C-alpha cells in the first residue's frame, strides 16, 4: 500500500515534524480546527484522531483540552515515533481506518486531510459513525474542488478531491447530521490555482517544494490566513477554497 509509493515514503514524517510548527498551512489549519471544535462541538471527555501523523494537531488539542483523554491513530509507525514525543500523555495506536472495529467509544473523531487518501472513504466514514457515542461528533477536513486536481495530488497520494455536496452526502449516508461546513484557504485560492495548474510540471515537480518555502512568503501567507481566520470567526462561510471542513453529529 502506501509504504510502496516512491513519492510519499514514510521518511517524509521527519520532514513534517520539522516543518509543521513553522509552516503557514499547518499553523492556520490548526487555528481553524480548534476554533471549530470550540464553537460547534464544545467540551468532550475523549478524542480520537485518525491519521494523526506526527501529532501536530493532537498536540494543539491537548493544549486546548488538557483534561480530555486523547488517542492518536496512524497507519505509519514512522509517524507515531514523532507523535509520541510531541504528546507523551496521549495513547497511540497503529491503525488501518478501513478496519476500525470500536463501537460507541468516542465523543469526537477527527480526520484531517486523511479520507481523501483512502479509496474506501465511505467505509471509513461508516466506521467513524460506529465508533462514536450517541450525540458524538466527527470533524473532517478534505481537499476541495475536483477541477483543482494536479500532479500535487498525485504526489500526495490523494484518491480524490471533494465537492462540498459530495462529502455532505457521504456523511449523511453514514447517518450523520451536518452541523457545520466551510471552505478554508479561500483568500489564497487564486494563487493556489495558479500554482497547481501552471507551476506543477510533472518532469520538474519537487514534492518537498511546498514545505521549503521562502520565509518571507511563508510569513505573508500566514498573515493572509490570519485575516481569513478573523473572517471565519465573524461567521463568514466561504463557498470556495483549497480545503473543506465539515462537522457531523451522530
């Protein structure tokens, strides 16, 4: 499976661990996730993150909700090496999301840019539904807009990019009631389109380029995302953007 792909070897987790805390995209997504959890989910006793990677998101949740019992699940053991260091008080397991068997166990399940990598995404969403307690919540982010498909998605091992209606219908099919949906990375979307459609020639593309940004550009993008975050907090719901966030309740 993923371990055999030359474009996304497990060794990339080392690069993620070194980059996430400085990179505009990871930092901005964390702010949006934590705000959405606080405003649309509230307090919880336990939280499962599926596809926790190096634990960057889970660490943010741990800081915000220090009394919650946290579990991080990851397909790659290589990611868990860094996650255990980052969030030593959390429980970590190696997991294939298509084979989840827990039922009625968690208050919240999160999967952040995970299900877009999995061919059997409906099965995984069904597993999330079964794994939640009654009135439990799922929070998911996915890459958005099928017309944005590019070599970047191929190197990232995406199976698909989603339309808003597609992901909503998949959650509803599993039994979820939709509580909140918004796009994000919206103000930077035109630049993202240019980068994907013009700047990504397969013979020249370097998959690490997106992590090795010029510090000034990284800071500029972070400032733009801070303004977008301000607008989101005001209640503005963006209809388009590079990514989509959705919260559903069992």
